[in-house]
């Protein structure tokens, strides 16, 4: 994913592709692409085929590294699978796995083999995206000799891909070559050599590419891939105007792909699943509103109307940019307004995606459609894109994708639709005085001439969710918004009857069809019986109830229908027992349509007392979650210590790194992330009146300055300012003077072109005295050990250069706080200095519950300029910017939080102005409470041990 619509190149090409030329890698003439008629993954112009079966690739982006609790990877992947995603697209973050060149870590929270194992158990495919460049609003650092570096990275990660690809019985079906890389002669060589590397390492699956837009990059020629795709973010990334939509959707996808003249499926490897939010932005609730379920209705269905059968939503679960993961364009949360929220909650957009994806996997004729324009509605405000399925050269099902001409319209429209199927031409609805209704910012897919599992659907003016033979009868569900008229007509061979069990219907029967008329209200089960055909249980639901339906597969050909629960993870039929796994957030009435041989239903392996309805389904009541006691940290004792001894003129910095006046940037010295300290010494005198400092830390950064131990001021950036130059007054001593500078960095710049902006320095860039040409002697300190990190479990992005971080004050079990001052929060600490706070608390979660928790930061004066770092059990899970925001609630996943024992929280407050001498209030907040069979073990969170040079 990239925010720059131009060329998204990770490196200057001369440092990348041309280096490959020098190594002779481009001299090979054998193709790196694969055949489309061999192997388990093949394709034609319509769709992918996996093990010979046509498949709609409904994929979603998931970043394991933004959820460092591996047991919760299962939760996210199961929630995706429950919504009928069949694949997860996964970036593999180079700097997350490598603290320095030659060192790679795939253990603990970085155990990607566990990710692949979970995916296989869940039954969801993986699309790998190893870069080398991934963007994704992640921070990154660089190495000299880019070709050697990326080859080393791929040599480290590729063996995991090779043994987990589908050709080896694994879940990886596709591998993306680079991310949104611009087209050029050297770029072709670079792309080709990446492909050679993947092939040489043993990858046999097809290669893909995500063009940043419609630039025709790498669809043919040198460096081309097997399956080309383009990215699309039609609403952009301005969440501050969440109700503003373009007047029309982009409708040239089909024509563009056809113009390429390639026999490949239409693929969008990144389609907008939400939006990121910058420092000082409106917050992710606004991003969720911008790209809500109505956006999904209109824009995703427009994709299907354009012939796409491969789509990946970026993001489907955003997660958390914990530690120093984030680039400057985002803050800690990476919720993204995604279908699954940062706290792993299901959103209304998730429910809409479930309706769409289940339909797409049910109605397989949609995979082989041609666009025909045979329908002109009687309302000029409506456009009807008609997809005609062709199988074995013969027309079969027809799909009408209806939407308003003006996409942004909020006006309701009534109209009629014309269909032309084998049985004849019809104007829908057929009942006099009725209409198809389309609300503003809505879209519908109407299905006609369609063979269901046992019945032929001539048409329905309601949308089809799914259908399946369930035992000796067929079950289906159709839906529309409450109050809308619906009409469904089925072909019959003999006289048929329709009986409703919860609502009014009317029906008309001819010798060849039965027409059922109804209003959508609640859930109305209707049984249609016809001699010589299985019964059809047709659920007619309004939209608010339709989203409560789930249709998990119990085998490749059979689904069961479950109505009511918050989540149904999966279903298994063993003998006469139906096992359902899932979550509820309160006492819940469920209804289950299951085969006749089912005599017992177990929910999360607990037997439920079920009874049968008059129409042969099972109903039961599931108990809701019990309460969980959450400690009130606002009433808890905290331990306080000042922690900026670096500001004292007499501080011993003899172990610090000497920095050159001509190159003060921290990366040169092995300090790449988080906070940086500089100490400069110079000879004073009456002629020295000030010091001018140039700093750079990324948009949203800040810094503070002390001169001879006295606070001299600071700077707090914003979403558009990533550097600063200003002069601080000096009343110097005639002897030695010391300036101490603390720079709070927020990551390296993203690279959207070939300008090497990701190499922009962090920390001090230049420093000059006002009134004197005296040389300043500088020393620098970042995280203890630099690239030779001390905490290999939490990894290279967790710690920075604050004194408390270097001494391990953020870690559980630190014994020194016994001598700290006891305080309560909020707390005034008097003078501008770094202040540390620590407390312990215990969680005792009842078994069988999922209670996502976050740390709530509250300050009544949001104008005060300071930053706060939040550490939970030693893991940095929050960067709070009081004057910028917008984030005040910081999600901390179970596993990082110990839900069955003691936890340690540490908070570091960094003042950026003289008035910033107060800590915020810190509390815990629940996102929700759910019953579940999910089990989560605590990740390894090593306790404090003595560190070199610190007590």
C-alpha cells in the first residue's frame, strides 16, 4: 500500500537494479513466470482455479506483526474465514525480523511458521508479500548494497514460503513481486531478478504484482508476472470529511483489463478496505464512517460488475503499530476503519462483507460472466450492469448489479428491472404497483435464471445470501432493507404451495412457476413445497436481521444456516451431533437449519437445550458472558521517579558514542528508532547568545532542549511538519557549557518515488552557536546496544534512548521502584523533565471469555505539549501526543496483557514545553465482553535483569 500515486519504489534504482546487473544476474534467459495449465493453481481470463476448482479470490490484508500475540492470529483468521474470506494477504516486514544485517529472527511473536500452521488449521489461503519494499505505513531503515541486502532477506524468509506453498501441501497460493513498483528499464531488470531469486529458492506458485494504478507496469515483457493487478483507493485518505463521496464510481476496470489483452483474471491486489489516519487527524471512527458498510455495498459490488474475480481488501484487520513500527504518517493505532477493528470487534462493514463473500462463493456462475447491456431501468437515475454467465458456450445465470448513477446520492429511487433469461423476458417486479427500491449509497445484485442446489430461481428482487442442500431439503436466505417490497419466483414441475411462519406473504402459482410476494420485516421463514422436488426453506430477512445469519460449510457441498450469534467460527457434523464454535456478546436466541439426522447441538463443545420449530429447524438460548473485574488504575498507587539525568552538566556520558559535527544523524551510529539523546559541550563566553538547532524526526515528532541543566524550550510537531530549525537563548558560562537535546522520533519517511526520502536523517542535523564559531563536541545515545539489541524477545523496535528504557525501568520485575515516590495519577512533577511512573495490577478473567482491553489516557488540558510512552509488561504499546492526538485509547492484546495474573504498566512522560509538568490519568477500558472458546497464552515477556552501566 502506498500513499503516493506516482512511482512507489523502495530504493534508488541505481542502488538496486543496476547492482544486480553488475552481479550478472540479468544474463539468464529462462523465464521466471510459471505456466497457467499446470500445478495446483491455474487460471484463465475468468478466474483462478485451485486444484481444478474455479475460485473467487476474496482476500483481505492482515499483518501478523501488528498483533504480537500469536494465539490471536487464529482469532483474526477465523473471523475472516467466518465472513467467507478464503485468503489473507500478508506483508512480511523486513526490519521487524532483522535488527541488523545478517541477523534474522523468526521466533516468538515473529514465528511465521506458526502463522502458516494456523492458516492451514483454519482453512484459509495465504498470499505472500515479502517486499523487499512493503510501505504499509511502516517505519524502515536501509543498508548499503541494496541488492546484497534484499537477497539476504529473501534467503532468510523464502525457506518458510517454499515449505508452506500449496505445491508442498501448504496454504500459500500466490507470491507478490514487490509493492507498487514503477515501470522503467532498470526496474524491469530488478523485478526479473527478484523473480529469479524466488524461483531459485524453490517457489513454484504463480507470481503477482500490484500496479499503483493503471500504469500497465509489468503486465508483459521483462519483469512481468503471471497475474497482473492494479491497486485502487477510490475515496482516498481524508477521514476528516467522512460523508464526502465522489459523484461516480470508477467504471473502466473491465475496459482497462481488456485493453491489456492478457488471459488473466481481473485482479485488484489492494482495494480500499478503510483508511489510515495521521497525527492530529479526526480518528479512526471517522475513517470507519468514510468507508462504512454502504461504501462496501456500492464500491465492492461495482468491482464485481467490472468483472473482478480476485480482490483483496486493504486492510481487513489493521491492528497496532506498536513500538516503533509506524512511519510518521500514522500514530500507534492502525485500526484503519477495517472490517475487523483494532480491538478485534466485528463492524457493520464486516457484516456486509460476509453477505457479499458468502454469495460470491455460493453463486459460482458469477465466475464466468461476460458483460451485456440488455437492461435499461425505467428510472434514469439507476444503472444496471448485467453479467451473463456462460458455461460450455451456453448462457446460464444472469446477475444484475444495480446502483445509482450519482454514487454520492442519498435519495431513494424506485424503478423496474428488465431481465432476459431462458424462460423469457420479464419486467421486475411483476406485481402491479410495486417497485425495486434502491436507497442512496446502496447497491444490489439481483440474480436471475439461476440454478440453486435443488431449485431453479427464475429471479428475485431481493438479494441472495446463500443456499445449500441441508439434508433432504434446500435452505436459502434473501434480504433487503426493512420495509422494501420483495418478489421471488421459482420454476416448478407441478403444483406448489408456500407457507410463511412469521409474516404475511402472497403467492401466485402457474404450471411452471410460483411467485412469492412479501415485505421485508424481521425474519420470515417460508416453506415452498412442490411435488417431485425437495422442499425449500426460504428465509426472507430484512437487512438488520440478515447480517445475523451465518452459513458455515460442514463439507465442500453442504452449509448449515445459523441465525443469531455475534460470530460463528465454524461448524462440524459428526454423526448426529452438530458442533458449532463461536462468540456471543449477550444472551442470544439462535436458530439452526441442519440436516434431519442432527439430534444434538453443541456450542463451544457445551450441549445446548434445543427444540424444533414447526418448520423443522432447531432453536436454543445461549447464555451471555459474565462480568470481568477490571482494576481501577485511577485509584491505584503508582511509583514515580524523575528520569532525565542527561540534562545535568555533570552527567557521565563517557560511554556514549562520539558523533561527528558533519554527520549528527542517528542512523549512522546504529540508532534507528524511538527517542534519541544528544549532549554537546562547548566553551562559553559573553559573546555566545544562543544555539541554533536543526532537527528532524518525522511528522508528529518533538524535541526538548536543556542548556546547562536548565530547560530552554522545545517543539511539538504536527501531521505536516517533520523538521524544525530554531534558536535557543544561552546565558553561557565562561567555562564548559552543556546542551542536552532529547528528540522524540516517530519513524523514517515513507518512500513514494526514487528520492531516497526514507534515508532522511533522524535526530540532530546541524548545530551552530550564535555569536561564536566555537566547535561543539557532540555525543549521542539511543537504545542501549544500538543494533546489538539487548531485548531480542521484544525486538529492535521496542526500546529507545530514554534513561529509563536503557536502565530497563519499563520491564516487569524492576526492583528499583521500591525506592521511588508513591503518587496517584494525574501527578504534578514540578519542573520540565522526563518522568517515569510504574504500577502493578492483577487480572483474573473468567474462563471462556474474550474481553479486549485498552489503556485510556485522559488529560483535561489537551493544549499542553508533551509525549507519553506506554509500556505494558515491557512492551511499548502506546505513543500518546497530548496536544496532537487524536488517539487516547490504546489497545493492548491479550497475551501481551496477562489475563490470569500480574501485569506491570510503566509510563514515561516527555515534556516539550515549560508547562508540561503533569502526567495524564491512566485507566483500563473494555472494548466489549464475549463468550468464546478462544484460548490465549501469554507471550514471553522477560523480566528485568541488570543492564551494563545501570542499576
